[in-house]
C-alpha cells in the first residue's frame, strides 16, 4: 500500500513542473525557435535542389513493377532529422540584441556565415554576456527540438510558407506577444 504522503508529493511535483514550464522566458524561447527556423532554412538552401533520395516502401504494382518515390534530399525526413541533430550547436553564433529605438530584445545571429560578407551587424546593439547567454539559448534550442522534432520536420518537409511563424507562433506558442507576431517572423 502506498503511503498517503507519496501521492501528495506526486501532486506537488506535477503542479510545480507546470509552473516552471509556464515561466519560460519568452524572449529566449521565441529567439531560439526563430533561430532554429533560420538555421534550417539556410542549411536547406545550401543543398543542391537536383539531389533526390528514395523514400517510403517499395510497393509492388498490380502489373509487377515497383513504385519508387523520390523527394528532394534537402526536404527528406532523414536529412531534416540530421540537420536537427546539430542545429543547436549554432546557437553560439547568436547574442542578445537590443533594438536601439524600441529597446525590445531578442537573440540574433551576429556571426556571418561562411562566404557571406554582405551582412555585418552593428555590434554596439549586441549584449555579449559570455558563454551563459549562448548556453541558455542552446538549452532552449535543445528543449524545443526535443519537444517539437516531428512538427519541425513535418513543416520543413512540406515546404510550407512562413514556417517561422507557423512553428514559433502557432505550433509552439513561444512567440506570443504582438512584438514577435508582427516583428521578424
């Protein structure tokens, strides 16, 4: 027979875990979600669109021939899953940015990507808080990927429009405020 206090402890743990989940930093989690979408878009754009991969089972048609389905490699579930495995390692290229006019904050990419010499950000608006900031962003990224991996793969494999907005505002609800809904989504 279970001691009555064990049930009370389990109820208390459930309540506190819901409260902790509800207190997620919106700037941090919204920025992490947006960064995931941005990094995946960039990685997909780097793949030759002519490359394809066979997916699904090989079905035997009534006439005895095999049906083979191919999809672009960049949008295949296998490739997207591989990209998701490493996407959070890129969070060290992001830092807290404060909009000079509105003082609104978000994490943004400050490090240019290889071969990209056109976009050098204005570093005076970034707040570099050492490894703690990028570690927090990386943890938020890993949490989102763990919770929403199937949704992320599904959205990117269908080549949906406005994936960032769908993922970060509609699916995950991490970007709730009007600032994020009307900002850079």
